[in-house]
């Protein structure tokens, strides 16, 4: 797991911080505002993931010339920056699923 985080670069840590902050903020909100807090966290995690992937693409394109086998350097670099996308996607599914489940629970709990 640490290799996964290390290879993804600083963007992985930004994604993780956004996810943890989302959980903390959601826990502090009233029951009516928790779904919107989770959805805002989904957006923040997606943005951090896209930023991590973009900076990874920039690093790959800027440094590929330094390697004797440029194609291999690009292949490895793209694999590493893809970690940002997979990690962000995984956390968005969890946070979005929690928001969806919570919205169903809240609708069922309201009196008709």
C-alpha cells in the first residue's frame, strides 16, 4: 500500500486528506446536511485526483528525455500517475455510496 501511495506522489496524500476531512466534516454536520457534505467531499476528492494525475502527466512529459528508454519511462510514469485516478475513484465510490445510502435512510425516516 505504501508503494501505491509513494508512486502516486503528493496527489495521493491530497486525496487522502480530502477524504478524511470529508468524513470529519460530515460527522460534525446535522443529519439534514450530511448528504451534501458527503457530495461536496466527492467533488473535492475528484478534483484532487485530477490534479494529481495532471501533475503526474506533466512530470512524465518533462522528465522522459532523461531516460535512455523513453518509451519505458513513459509507460512506468503513466502507470504511477494512474494511481491517483484509481485511488480517487475508489474513495468517490465509497463517499458517494454513503451519501446515496444516507439519503435513502433520511427519506424513509421522514413521516408521510
